[in-house]
């Protein structure tokens, strides 16, 4: 891993894309000079319901959401990771994927990762039932990409509970692994830090975990606690 500044943004995204983009830009403006890679959490551009995700879903390389991110990357001269956004599936245009996109400082798309593991669980909170597979189809490929700060493996949120994925990324040369997330308050308080430190120690690599925090609508609450963990498990 090369010595370089990496910025992890912690957001409280909602159902207004314009407000979410403004929140991201405001945080980027405040970064120190020399930051080369900026990472946003899961659902960074839109944190809403299934109908809204379908309404705003784009094809890879097309649409106003991706254009807005390209513009931010170019304007501030940084590589920019969109933690996740809804894309139209390559295999089935009637389905969506929840996808992490990495843009370089010229606004060019360098990598895409479609979330492999869907968050289909019941939790003792106000929202109760989480069924990502009702909206999204799972991804089918691993993603590792060269960046100015090192070789990056890409994952999203619930993937964190599947250690085999992280070993596979490490085997492909990943020095850093991104985990943009929107852990619930309940699961985050119980498991977030433990899982991040475990994945880092197991694979002797750096885990980068930008997180959503706060209230999103009437029923969603996220844990926050954005973290970067090194191979010794140190935050």
C-alpha cells in the first residue's frame, strides 16, 4: 500500500438526491490537500424505499447520478468511491443491482462491484423485516482494482459477514478492502467493530469502512462509527 491520504465520509443520506450530493460535496470541500481517494457509505446518493431505487436506477455509464459523481471527482481532483447506488442489471434489465462504483480524478469509471450477499434478515428494531433480494439481484463477480493508494478490493455492508469473500480478494492481491455500509443500529452496536477488526486481522490488510449514521425516514436507523482498521486490528 502506498503512503497516501484516504478520506472516509460518514453520511446521513435520505430520499433527496440533491441533498445527499450536497452533503457529500460539503465534506469533500473540508478535506485536507493531498487526499487522493474519497469513499462514501452504502446508499450514499439515495437512502429510500424500493420504489425510489427503481425510479432512480441507471445503466452503467449513463444517467444524472453517475454524472454528478463524475463532476465531483473532476472538480476536486480525487478518486471517488460511491458506496452503493441502484443500477439496472446487466443480465436482466427488469432487475436491479446495488453497486459500488469507483471513479478516478478525471471522472472516468474505473471499477464496479455488485453486492454479492443480500441483507435478508429479521431484526428486533422498528423496521423489523429487511429483504434486499425483493429489490436487488446479487452480484456474480469479485472486483479488485489498482488505485493511487494501492490495490483495492471492493465489498458492501452485509458482505462483511462472509470471510471467504475477503480471503478471495486478498488472494487476488488486494491491499485495501472497502466496506461502505449502512449497518443497522442494533447489528452495528453488537458486531460492527468486531467484524471489521476480524476481517483486517485474518487477511493482514487494511479495511476501510465509511458508514451511514442516524435516522433515515420513519423506520431506519444506522450505527455509524466509520472506521479504518489495519492488519494488526488497530483502528
